[in-house]
């Protein structure tokens, strides 16, 4: 589902007068108003780029994409490298760095991990505001000495991945990685501020079976689906096996062996 929830307004605002022109440009591009007293979310434009702030008394802090500092940087430096489960799931091994299409890019965290390990990544995101946050984070990353070469391996396409995969032209991706929003409501997901912003914007990705079908038709080597550990598989063909972590599981649909 891509529609925003009914009645949940989003406005764009400049965090200082010098960002008013940029805020106006984002408002136009995203088709959002610059003033809306009743809005539930604000897209804020400031010195640190673009961020989404939930409004109201119980609201958590802003959500933005930052590949240079914070969580992403920490995971890049200390996150376990090619031994991480996501790396194994997509088939990273000695001398193997597959080209990966991340068809549910979100805030780009998983794609950044794989790009850090050397994979060439294509990302697709259909929710325009999430895609804008991601584009902004990628642009800021490009200017950084260490992160610049990593984000140079990440190409973002905005749109519905199902259609884009069905109409794919050129060399197919070796691996397609899917992490659609799963419709569950556990407490840990609710307390995470990203999820509190994500859910109302993105909704539940109920068309995941069509996504899997299109991915299986396109990928040359394998499709990987990330799920919450206890969640059922996506309706459709069964994975050959799964890798299970603490909170997530990777279902693997092999087509052909990845070779060094
Ligand atoms: C759970 S999030 C992905 C999080 C991501 N793996 C990360 O590391 O940040 C799912 C995202 O996939 C996007 N999505 C779901 N179905 C899609 C589709 N058919 N085409 C493009 N994007 C899609 C949603 O809009 C949402 O932003």
C-alpha cells in the first residue's frame, strides 16, 4: 500500500530562513504544502539536509538518512563485515561480490551494508518521501571521503519495483533482495522511532507476493527475502532454506550458484 493514511497531513518547513527556497522546492516536488497547522508530520529542511519529524507531544526524534555518522557508520566499522548474516544470505564469499537489486530500499540501511562490503547496488523505493530522505542521505554521503566511494556503488530508482522488474531492460541483477513491510505490531517495532514514522507513510506492503514473483522471474542467481524471525514465508514458491538471526530471518530462493 502506498497511500498515506487518511487525514494524516504532512507539511514541509524550513528550519531557518536560509532554507526557505530549498523547502519550497521539496514541497513542490513532493506535492506537499508549506503550511498546515493540522499536519501530523513535518518534512524539515535544514543544515543537516532533510528529516521527517512526527508532530505532537509523544513524538520521537526526527528520522533522517545518515550514512556518515551514527548507526550506519558504526555498523560499517564494527558490524562484522562479510561474516554478517545478510552478507551470507546474498551470497558474499571470498571473491564473490554479487550485483544486487534492493527492490524495497526503505532508508537504505541494508543496501548500505552490502555496498560497504563491495556489492554494486541498485535500489528501488516507491514511497516518494522515503525516497527523498534516501536521495538526500546519498547526496550527503557523496561528499565524505570514506563513505563517498561506498555510496558511489548505490544507484537509486524511484517507483514501484514490481513494474520496474517486469519491464527490466538490460543485464538482470544477479541477486534481488526484498524486505517488504510485514504487517505485525509487536512492541519493539512500535517503540522504534523509524517504525513510528514508517508505518503511517508506507503502510503494510500487502503486494509482497507479486514482488516475490517478479523478483524470481528477473534475478539470474538468487532472491533473498528478509522477514521477522517468526513470520510466515511470503505466499508463493517456498525458499530452499533460511538463515535465522536474533530478530530476522533470510529466506533464500536459489536459481544458480554464484561463482568467484
Ligand atoms: C521494511 S522497509 C525496507 C527497509 C530497508 N531494508 C532498510 O534497510 O532500510 C520496506 C520498504 O519497501 C518499500 N516497498 C515495498 N514494496 C515496494 C515496491 N513494490 N516497490 C518499491 N518499494 C517498495 C516500502 O515503501 C518501504 O519503504
